[in-house]
């Protein structure tokens, strides 16, 4: 499978994850919360894994200097920020009506003016003290922004021995899961606007790890199922 074909298949997987996320948000309004619908939130974590693979495929080995990193971040911001800014502006416009007393939504606290700056800076899902605000699903954009910033360090960390670096990711997941459960009161895979960046880091790192050790994984799995061959 060529690099282009592999990226196309990953984009397809990312689309499936995105569709599952949308379904998880809207289907409960129509049919209620069922057991399988309640599991669709895990598609967010799959999305972060795929994101790690795609970013590593395109940029691993090309973010070696501060200048490279700055160029990488400019590209990523250009990709995610315009839509985020447009949706934020829409919700701030609603907030103006709420503040003027023209609208009285049940979730009026969502339009807290103090949350505008964190949303503009894309840091609103970095901290446990975060609160739901404006376009609350944009927490995932904030989390993506965080892992983009950390990408050079993640790529460097997973380049070592495959088993050791994978163990480090598993341990990191366990550490964050324990923190989320004891300090925030939620499973790690349920974090969103409350420190959703913690949720994204292990999944994104796992995706980067998969791409970093793609050749070894190909040799490991190919004898069992040729369709799992990942090598370009």
C-alpha cells in the first residue's frame, strides 16, 4: 500500500469516527440513550489515534528545529482555526443577546464572557477547572491544538524501542486515567471541556507510535493476515 493510499484509508477511518461522534450527540435526542450509543463516545479517542498517525506520516522527521516547528504550527492553525473562530463568533453573537436580556436559554452560564479569551486562545480544554462554554464541542479542537504543540516531543519519545515506548504510553494512559477519576470524577474517555487535552495525549501518542514502528508492525502481523500489511 502506497503512502497516498494509506492516508486515504486513514481519512476514511477518520470520517467514520467523525460520523460516530455526530451520531453520539444527536441520536439520543431521537431514540434515547441506548447501550451501543453510549459507547460511541470512544470514536473521539479513535479520532485522536488516527490524527496521530496522519500527523506522524506527514511530519515525522520534518520538525527537527524551532523553525520547522513554527512552520508546522502555522499550517495546523491555518487548518483548524478559521472554522473554530467562525463558530465561536456565532455563539458569541448568541451570547450578546443573552447578556442583553433578549434570550433566556436554560444554559445561560455557557455564555460567560470570561470564557471568550480561553476559547480564542484554544486553551479552554487544557485545565480541570474548565467550564462548558459557547461551542462546547470545540474542546476537541483545543485538545488537538495541545497535541500539535507537543508533537515534536511525542515523536521523539516514541522513536525508541517499540515495546518500551508502548509501555510508556500505557503507563501515561493509566496515570491520566487515575487523575481523571480521582480529581475530576470522570473516566479519562469521558473528559471533554474538563481537561480534554489529557484525554487526547495518550491516544495521539499511540497513533504516532503506530506510524513510527509501522515496518515492525507489518512484519509482526503480516504472517497472520496479509490485509494487515501496513508497509508502503
